[in-house]
C-alpha cells in the first residue's frame, strides 16, 4: 500500500513539474512585433503624346561687333580737346577722340615742305629751256602750292626724258618725304571710326604717350554679337539667317537675334561648334551673359519630362494600378532641366515628381497632378 502511494505522489509531482516548466517557458517567450506596412504617396500624370519643338538652350558673353583698341603710333603729350578722354565718354563718327601735341613735328614738316618748294623753284628755268611745252603745268603747280595745306600730287610727266630729269633733280624723293611726314602728322590725332563709347582710358591729360602704347578701348554700342556653343550633333540644324530668342539670366528682358556665322571647326574637348548671333536693342551691354534659345525641329509623338525622373538615362517609373513599374523609354533630346522622350502610350500613368528610394514593384498610393 505504501509503495502504491509513493508511486502516485511521484507521478503527481512529475506532472506538476512539467506543467510548471511549460508555464515558465511560455512566460519567457517574447511576442513578435507587428508592423504596419507603409505605402508611400506619389504624384502622377497621364501621358499625352504630341508634337514637341526641339529648343537648344545655350549661353554666352555679349561682345560689341565693332570694337577697337586704341594705340599710339607716335610720341607726344596728350593735350586737352573738347571732351575728356575718360571711360564712358561718347563720341560721334569723325569726332576727335584724343590729340597729342605735334608742334615740334609740325615745324619739322614745314621745313621739309619749304625745302621741297625750293627744289622745284630751282629747276623751273631748266624746264622752261629744255621742256617749254611742259613749263605751264609746273608753273601752275608752284602757283597753287600752299605750305599750310596738304601737298598736291605732282604733275604727270609726258615723256621718259622729262621723268628722268625730274627724278634726277631729287624732286620725287623730296615729294615723298613730304607726303610721309604729312601722313605721320595725322597720327597725332585719333578720330572715331564710328559712333560709340570709350570703355577704357589708360592715359590722362598731360601724360607723355610713347609710340606703341595702348591708350584705351572704343566700342560701337548699336550692334552686338553673342558667341554660343552648340553640340556638334545639332550643327546641321543651324543655318545663317535663322531667328533666335535671347534673354538675360533673370529672363526679365528679351531680344531677337539672327545667326550671322557658324564656325566650321569642332572643338575637340567639348565636341561643340561656335555660332555667332547678331542683335540690337536697348539695355544691351558689352560683356553681358545671355541665354539663347534656338528653335530647330519638331519631334512627333513625344512628351517632355524632368530629367530627375530618368533612371540610368533610359528608364522611367510608371504606375500600374498601385505598383511602380520600371520601363525602358527612348530619350530623344536632353535639355538643361528636361528631356523629350518617346515610347510611352497615351493614358499611361507616369510619375510627375521623383520618389527617393523607388524600386520596381513598390506599392504606392497615387495622386493625380491635376488634382
């Protein structure tokens, strides 16, 4: 009997130990956390294929078409004229821009002129005796000779004998010496070749100017040129005479330009060519940085999207029901901020704003861009 009781107690104790162990094990187990699946919201728009013009956007610095650097060909002291030789001063065509003191040179010229006149006077008796038929023309030349005016052209010789006589007496040498000095005298005064503005002045009144010294810069403010770089792939679309829209960086001012030249050489480093646009208008300044839009051709059955939506430059995300799908497209033209693509059917939902971390098969909620 006692043995039976011990066995029953042992069985009850074993069962109790097993139950207690299971309960302790269940208490030590952690519950698995549950997470709510996050579905991101994306903006979409419907594809509407249409004909799109290709506009090449480029930029460059504006330069005055007529621009000259002023250099001194003679030496002298800069003397005052009617206007100050300072940057910003306007001059009309033919007006004196600057003048150098030429008193000493002028006196030397007059001395050479006087010697030339005397040499002519000395040969007149010989001409009268040896060439009586030619005497009257030489007499008229001397009568009309004015030492204070430009030396007139020598009378034409009618025979070789007369020509050798005139040359042998040094008349031709003296004449060309005078004409050389007269030409040099004009270089003491610089006149405006066109109406414009002095943009740079490197000397001032009373300064001793030396031959070869740069004096300043003078530009025409009525006509400008814009040099722009265009990708070589679109070179065949550029034609002389084509109209171009030009604007400032803030796009607050616009002008119309015309292609006047297209360089035939390709820049090896950038694979681009230079096109030159001519334009006129108010508020244009030499050195301005301008944008140019060149309309070239139209691409049929295409859409324009932001370059930020491209994946690997050849794919975009579309939304199929509520799932993102990465599809391959055909990029036709890359602009600065947008790209023209083909390959999507009308009505296809495409992302209108980029989604960081997007992947093929991603579950999303959509909001139409128009809404």
